[in-house]
C-alpha cells in the first residue's frame, strides 16, 4: 500500500474520559499508518488530559494541545487544523469509533473518485457500544440537493484536503451547527463532495450522559436555520446575529429538553420496530416544541424525496 500522504487526524476533546481511549485506539490501529493524531483538550475537568498524556508516551504520533480555557468546538478544531502538517485532514470525535480500515478506504475513495471532500454513513451505537441503526447513504447529487433539509455528511466522518479549510477560513463560531455551515460554504465554493456506500465509523449517541443533540439541541436547531439563511441569501456572517440566535427563554429550553428525550425514546423504539410505542413518543415530542416539529417535518420531506429518487 502506498502511504505517501501524511494524514492529520484531528480530535477535539472535552470531558470524554469514559470513551477517549477506545476512540484514539481506533485511529492508532488504522491499516493506514502514516498518521499524526492531533488532540486538542478544550480545558476538560475530568481525566481526559491525563489519558491523552499516557497514550502519547507510548505513541509519538499523538500530539497534545490544551486550551487555557473552554473555547468551544469551532476554536478547538481550528487550533487542531492550524497545528496539523498533513495534506489531508480527517475528523474524529473523542467518543466515536472509527473502523480500522477507515482512513485507507477513504483515501482510496477520495483519490479514485477525484473528490476533494468525502465522508461515510455511520453505525449508531449506544453509550454501551450496542449498534442501534445506520444512517443513510447519499449520492453526490443528493449530498448537495438534500443540504436544504439536513447536514448530509456526518462531521466525524469527514476526510478532506487541508487546502479547503484554508480556502474557506476554517470553522466559524456558529456551534453547534459549525459543520453544517462549513459544508454549505464548501458546496457554494463548488468543492466536490462524496460519500462511501458502507459505514466507516460508529457514532455514539449519548441520551443518558448528554450529547450535543441533548445539551445544545435547541441552539443547534436555531443555528441550523441561521446558517441555512446565510447560505441561501449569501448574507454576511455576524457575531451579533449569532449571539441573538443563542438567546432563548428558560421555559423554552426546558421544553425542548423534554421534547428531545421523547424523540430519543421514539427513535430507540423505531429501531426496535416497536412502531406503536414510537409513534406516540414522536407525536408528543413535536407537540412540545415547534423546533422539533420543524426537524421532523424536514426529515419526512427528505424521506419522500429519497423514495422519489428510487423510482
């Protein structure tokens, strides 16, 4: 196997000590070995930093950086990328698990298809690592066309040339929709994107301990609408507008939190094919929050479009 290209795997780390070692090991043990593993600890308060330091002593490919305070995902990723030396960047989250041939397969797909930016479907797993479903595969046309309804290329599955980050100026401070914003800007810049048909990553859903969709779900939904408007109208990004989007009532946040828990229950039962149980949970989640209703509505339209494409 030709490993001429150094690949930089960037991993933002924040309070994920329970899953961190497994995540990093899935990169250390890749069949493609010409890697540097850049981990940026975003001022974790658990044992994450100590785990990284222990792992780095045994593997000189691991480079550790630490923020002096909690800066958030966008600044942390930009720091990781700015400190990378590889021509190709691979994204990885510190609580997920990459298939051991992920990098090798993605490089082959990236170069073989003359792509600039690729990803893959994911296998969804629980906190305990049990598989509960798989995300959809999209063709290149669908990846672009369906961006109106969702972020079609899962963030922790990304592989792209570093030059694209340089061209687009990295991530903007629109978390937790920074990936959607970046993907929209890449498509607007005519970057050629693609997706492997088979999953190459296990994506951990944290409904008990709290993941982005639970802890920042309402802001994520609102920020999704904001960056979508930016892309559609080719409008100017404004930090003041971002701060306004993040504002919200305590009641609204609590209602969405409950709505998201109900949505998780609906999704779990759907995967178990308990549709009679999933239906009421889904209905209640939409009833409680208009943002959940909007999310489910878009997902439904997307499914109808996919069915139409198959005919």
